[in-house]
C-alpha cells in the first residue's frame, strides 16, 4: 500500500471552491454502470478516521472504500473470488457486464504498449448446422485456443459467447499477444484456412471462408469500443436455457495489471465520494461504503494532489 502524506493545508480558494478538476471521468466507459455498496450508517458514525482510494496503475478504474481493503494486482478490490454457492448461469447479467469492463479497464495501457504488445479482434461463427448446446460450442473455442498456443505462444484474451438471430452461437474475443507472437496475416491464415473449420466439424466449405474475422487493433479506443459494442452488450438468451459461463479471460496473469491503494482522511473521502457519485448516477443521502467508477489513474492522482496529497 502506498503512503500518502498531507501537504500544508489546501489553500482556502480550493477548499471553498465548488469546482472539481476538469476532464476527470474516463469517457469511453460512461455507458457502464458504476458499482456501489450502501451503508445505512451516517458519516458521523464511522468508527475509523480514514478511507482508501484504489486505482489501477495505467488503467481506467478506481474504487473508494470506507473499509480497509487490499487490492489484488489482477482483480478489482470489489471482485469476489471463490467461496459460496453460485447460481447456474442463464445469461449475461449487469454484474457480469460490469465485471468484464472493469477487468479490461484495469490493464496498464502504457506498460502493454511499451512491451510492444498487440491487440487483435477475433470473431468466430458456427456453420449453418450448428450445435444447440452452448457447452459444445465452448469446447470448440477451447480446442482452437490449444491450437493457437501450440502454433504460436501463450497469450491473454477476453472471450464472450453470443447468439445470432438465426439461433447459432458465436464468439467475440480480444487477444493480447506479445511481439513475437506472429503477424496478423499468419494468425488470420491459421484460423481461417483450417483451424476453426476443423474444430467445428468441417460442416461446409462455405463456412471455411466465412466463419471467421481477424483484425488488428491500432488504438486502445478501438479495443474499448469493440468490447462495449460486441462483448459487453446486453443480450437476451432463449428462456430457460442454462448457458454456463458466457465470458472469461485466458492467462490473465500475462496482462500488466497493478493496483495502488492510498489512505485519505474522512473529510477528503467524502469529497471524493461526491465526485464519484456523478458517473455512478447516485443521488440522495444514503451513505456509500464503497463505490467504483471508470476514471484514468493519472486523473485519480491529480484529484489527490488537488486535495493536498503527494506521493512520498
């Protein structure tokens, strides 16, 4: 946990100003709902004198917590890991969508770019005669992943199961690969020429040519737009169908993700919470114990400096 020391008191002009730093919220994720947890207790009844601000280094997600928290380097502080009994998955819930976007937003974009990593869109569709069982289709995806790692090298990826109007299952995926992974042309030929066609059963030669789409991502904004438009879009599945997991991450440990958590006074925490409420679209007087919003890491640091803190 990083230590923050308060500077000299913030000048009165800043303390009394109703204005906050401009350009604070990360606009790409405005459509994603923020995550909040309410507490019926009032601010005055808090038994501790500090709160905690966590932010993904080089990423675009931050959490304010009035409870001591230890942020994982791979997950947001609010993500539950293991334990308990989970209900059977029947579709793409709002919580799942929020979690997917948070995972993507936690990636250190600069570190990945400095590593000369590349991002690739891959869309996979099933042929005219397709399996109705989504688990069979996900096994096809697993088989393709194994082939890719044998042919190239291990890579990280986000994947999402969707359904077309004709009822066929398909996949959207976002691959994060290293500089030695191979060219986009080599990957495209490997997937299109035979791999996906073979793992889905060689149903038709037409599917050999039209069942895939492989494209390079030039800018990070392209990746977030693709995820919001295709991977994180709300989607209805056939009533009563149990799909199992419909999204996931492969080799998450290969992604550059690191969280920093800093300690702030309660007075400043209440100011930060007021700012975070805006993208969370929360109103009223109910107390929030934790709130997560999409905001650039450098803007979180700028906000803390605005409130009179500095990194040691």
